[in-house]
C-alpha cells in the first residue's frame, strides 16, 4: 500500500485537487510539501494535530516537509468560516506565539536527519519585506474579484461584512505557496477542509504565474459519532501545551471517547500499523468493557505529544485516583489529576476542626450534614477515613506543604490549598 492509499485508509484525506496525479507524484519521487499554522494563540490544539500527523506520515514515507508558521498572516487573520473579524494582535504578541508554535511543531517532525529533514519557514520573511505596490503588481493582478468572492469562506461573510484586510487573506496564503514553490520546489500543501479556498488560491497563482501544477490535500473536520466537533472538552480546546492541557487531562480525554469512535481515531491519531489496529479492533469488540481501544489511543497520543514519561505519570495518576490511593501521589500529580475539582484556599483565620472546615470550604452546606458524613464514614482526608468529630487538620495533612485532598463518598473530591 503506497502512502497516498494509506492516508485514505486512515481517513486522513478529505479532498484533493487531482487525486490520480498526486498519487503518482507521491509514489514515483520525493515531494516537497508544507502546511501552514497561524499563531492565533500561544499553543496549537487537537484540531491542528490532524494535518501535523499527515506531515509526519509523508516525511516517514520519504517526502520533505516545510512547516510554516504565519508570522505575517497571523497579523491579519483568516476569515474562513468565522462569524466575526478576528481581533488584531500586536507584532510582539504574534512573534512570541510564532516561537511557541515552532517549538511545538519541532516535536513531531525530524529536523535533523536525512535529505528529507524538515525545514521551518515563516511567511513574515517574505511578506515583511515586499512593498504594497509590488504585491499588487506581482500577485494581486492574478486574482479577479469574481474569483475571490466565489470562495465559500468569503461568501459566508459578505452579508455580515468583511474588511479588505481579511478579504485579502486568501491572496497572502496563495503567495506563501508560490514563494515556497519557487524557492524550495514545494508542490503540495496540506491543510484543514475549511482552508480549501485559500489553498487553491495558491495552486491557481502557481499555475498562472509559473505555468506549473501544484497539489492540495485537505484533511477532514473530525467529529465524533454524534456529529460534535472533535477536540473540545467541556467546551474548551484540548491544547498541545502541557501547561494549558496537562498530559493527565489529555489522557482522560482520549480514555473517554465513545466506543463507536475509538477504532476510527486509532487510525487517524496514531502511527500503529493498520494490521495492528485491526487486531485491536477484534479484541475490543469481543470485550468492549475492557476499553482496550481507548486505553491504546490514550497511550499512543499522549506519548506522541508529551513523551513516554508524561504518559507514565498520567497513567499513574489515573490508576491511583481510581483506587483512592491519594497518598501515592505527589502534590504536582494531584494538581494534574484534580485540576477541575472545587478548591478552597485555607486562611489563617479558618478553624481547622474537620466539622468547621467542611462547611467553610463548601464540601457540605451545614454542620449537621458534616457531622453525619463524618460519623457515617463518608469523609476522607488524603485517602484516610476520618470519623472523629474533633479531628483537627495539621501540618501532617499537607501534601508537599501545598494541599490537602478531601473526598466525600466514593468520587467527590475537593482540594484545600495553603
């Protein structure tokens, strides 16, 4: 199976400009390709991971990647399927985000070995030096207003209003493709399905200006089996930066995908062979309650994004919290595992009597309820059951001198911080 067919089998290809010609090019020689990432935040998220994985698949197959971070286009904003104009960021902010995203991309591609080692690019290098007049003469004259307005990403904004700044974005992205083609013989661009209009602007510019054929691959918008846009957890993006989404949180995200999605996601988000995934599918269908597919998915993606050590830590936190073994976890591990539970900052004026503190911290609503819970054995401090009404918290109850974990019943956790 060639690389193009494998990408299709994995569900990683949504649309191409010329499937037959592209498959031929990828099969018969080395193709230079790129994918662009605008710095709209200081981190990429799971929505960006799919095209990144296509880049890695292509590099492993011998092709050469030129990942691009949009230091220039990030200053403008892509209007594609956005309801409102993006807020413009300062050059200093965008430059900081560029560096962060370049660092993240370097974890997924090989920038050091072989004649197809990746080369990082930044479109500010050519956009920052071209004059407005030169850009209009050398690039703008190849695009008609009719052509630009025919793009779906623009059509959706015409009624509500679109600035010339965002209207011109497609030309800027097309120019990126042109420059990379001219300087590095890049003939393929990879991107999300919402980028089709911007990406084909590049193939059109290359055709008109240079008389060459270039290709586009779009990856599908990933949704779960209910149709919900993938990559969101409790309404928040799942970030690739460990400081924004911890390895434990990412592990839990994958561990909790629905059975109907697990095998499909293994094909999309991991580098396990299709034969290995088929073997997992057979075992999974025989015993879905063991959640082999989800566990494998969580292991593979967390290891890919954060490394083996981070995966082992996420697994440890998961297992110890499930077993209620709080004492086996460090303060940092508990902060990861319990980042979303209610917490209360204990002050010097707070009573440290267990009854009083349960009420003050909001674990229960009354002293009567606190006394009942304690006497019924429903209250745990750092995993130890407390049944004495006169129990006083002390320094010994502070894990790492930073926090105390209260558990009410089997699963309701609360954090006290100091």
